[in-house]
């Protein structure tokens, strides 16, 4: 049983990281802003390809962080699911809170992935036709 849990934990960390490595190759060389205020200001003023790539890099980084947190929470959820259900008769059980946190991280990662894709498209559209594109935060 412990061996199975170890395999599940290892795979849950490896697969998201492999997908993240592929998606961040395009934006790996771009520096990302560090504070929420910088991101907000950049979203408002972005109009060049470099700025769009910077935003895409930030959201790729956010996606990676949320996927890693989700993988860790999945392991915790699986561990809590094995605890005797008789001990926890009342709602919410510990496994429920772990499940909700896992779902929250996955949702946040999906949202960040969509934002990264949006800014990647704006960056590639900017270089194709040279027109200034509108930014939707």
C-alpha cells in the first residue's frame, strides 16, 4: 500500500512538470514581474510583443506553481481517503477539505493556462500583422 502511494505521488509530480516544461520553453527567457501591482500595470499598458511574452511567462509560471500545489494536495487527499471513514461522521471530513483545495488549485492552474495562451496569441498576432491588439485581462 505504501509502495502504491509512493508511485502515485511520484507520477503526480512528474506528469504536470513535464507538461509545464513543454509549455514554458517559449517564454523561459523572458523575465517576469514580481508583484501583483507590476502585473496589473503591465496588463493595462501592454502593447508590444515583448510585453505580451512577459505576461505569458508570468501566467505560465503561475500555472506551474498551481499544478505543483494540486499534485501535492492530490497526494494528501489520497492519504486522507484511506483514513477510517467511521472516525469522521460529520461533514466536512478531512478528505473533503483536501478535495476542495485540490479542485481550487486545478481551477486556478487552468485559468492561468488560459491567460498564458491568450497572451501568447497576442504576441504571435502582434508579429504577424503589426497591428496593435486589444488586451482583455
